C-alpha cells in the first residue's frame, strides 16, 4: 500500500527526516566557465589520463563487476511539475511505491537501475538515495538536461554557455546534485550525463547541452546517456558528439527501438555507440515481438555487445504499485524467459542485462 504525497515540499522534508542526509552548503556554480570552449577535441582540457573503471551510484562508487542485472533507463521518482502537467500519468511521487516496485524488481533478480531524470525536471536526489537504501537496489542518477520543452522561459539552460552548463554538471558528478527548488546542493553524486534531440532534428539549445555533456565527459570520464525522440537522430547524435572529441563508445542512446530499423541500428552500433531498447512492455509503440526480432538481428550481426534492455518507466501505467501494470519486474519475469524460449542462451541474456550495462555505465579514461 502506498501513500501518495501530493506536495513536493512534503516529500522532501519527510525524506530528509528519514535519511538524516544533510545538504551541503549551496555553492552557485561559477558564472564564468573555467573551461576552454569545447568546440573540438584539441581545445578541451583533460584532467585525467588513467583511471580504474568504476560506476557512480547514489550510495557510492562501485567496481563495474558489482553492478549486476541493470535496466539502464528507468524513472523511479517524478515529482509534481511540468511532466505531470503535460501528462497526468507522468507523476511518480510516492517513495513507498518506489520501494515496493524496486523490491519486486530485486526479487526477480534485479540489482541496479538508472534513474534518467536530469537537472530541474522533477528529479529528487535525496529520495533516490533513500529508496536505494531501503530497497537494496543500486541507483545511478542523472545530470545534464532533458528536452527544452521541460524548462521554463529564462531557465539557465537557455541563457548560459556550454562551459557554464558543463560546470554545473561537473559539480553534480564530483560533489553532489543540486536541488534547485530548495536552493541546495546535496552530497549525492550523479553517475551519467544526459542530453536529448527532438524529432528528426537537434535544436541549437540541445547542441549546446551536448557540448556541455562532452566537456563534463572529458573532465570526469562520466558516461553520456541520450534521449532520442521516437528513435530519430541516433546517428546524428553520434556525429555531433564526435565533433566534441567524444568516442561513441561513451554514448548510451535510449529509445532507439521506437524506430526499429535494423539497418540504422547496425549503422549506429558500428560507430561503437551503445543502444538501449527501453520499449519492453510499451505496447503503444511496438509489441515485444518487434524488439525481440531487433535484438536477434543485432546479435546475429555481431552487435550483441552494444544492446541493453529497459522499460522507460516514466509513466505510472507501467507500475504495479500505483495500481496499474505490468510492473518493473516484467522485463525479467516475462520478457527474458520469452527471449530464452526463442533461442537465447543464459550467457546471451546475461550479456544484455549485466555485461553491457557494466561497461556502458563505467567512468573510464579509455573512452576518450
Ligand atoms: Zn525516460
């Protein structure tokens, strides 16, 4: 049973009491970027040369081999805000529901998850940490920026330079994520940086967000996770990020299965980029059979190391504990057994669920 909390202030204050996690003293990121403008590989300033790979979760850094079964694009908390104003189902405001849903996921074999909610879009770092501790599921949190439509006019996404935005992101990765509504910085660090494209185009503001993500990647080794609108612009995203000196293997492209074009996916994977098929059980886009055919085609063509699976659980209609279904454990309890019935081996499935996410989510200097 869950208790829906209607007000953000209520959610945050209750969790602060539960976790006892103090905020850091808030420090405004510098207004003047400290980086050389990142217009190309040679102009970016690197601060590391070698690094032992690790994955950054909201409860600390872990070696990649400890990650376990991972769905690399989900949503655990979506506070009241613009998302739920646009679509009432985009409201995940109950920590109790999240703990129950993640406990089911853990019972099905899940170990870790990525919460893909970035800066200023209904994200809740303190809740993520508390839910992770109570459910026993490791959570990788997200910095960077969502689609421009989620930000109000005048937001710093629109007014600041790529270098200034990068400084905010680097703070979130190395010190702690900001809670801008509370004017506070937490001590909970983000483990991926996000940017997005729109349907068949990448607006200038998102090109700037991509450059900011690239600067943050070069400075910290953070993996880059992207939103593709209906699976479009996957190749264009890779081409853009390459201009900023980032190797495509540092990129995790999400929602690409909404455009289940095998030819395109092979072309994208051949660059080294990683693809997340996160439409599992999202029948309004495609039935699972389409995604299974895609996985099989990619594996048979030698691109099995590039594929990961998730459910993009932003809508409460996916969640069993909000009164809907099929539940966050559907991928492990229904989809995976079906994959095995059509011929996938246990090791083949483990590659998709364990090995590939561990590589994709690792901070590492060898991707630059
Ligand atoms: Zn999402």
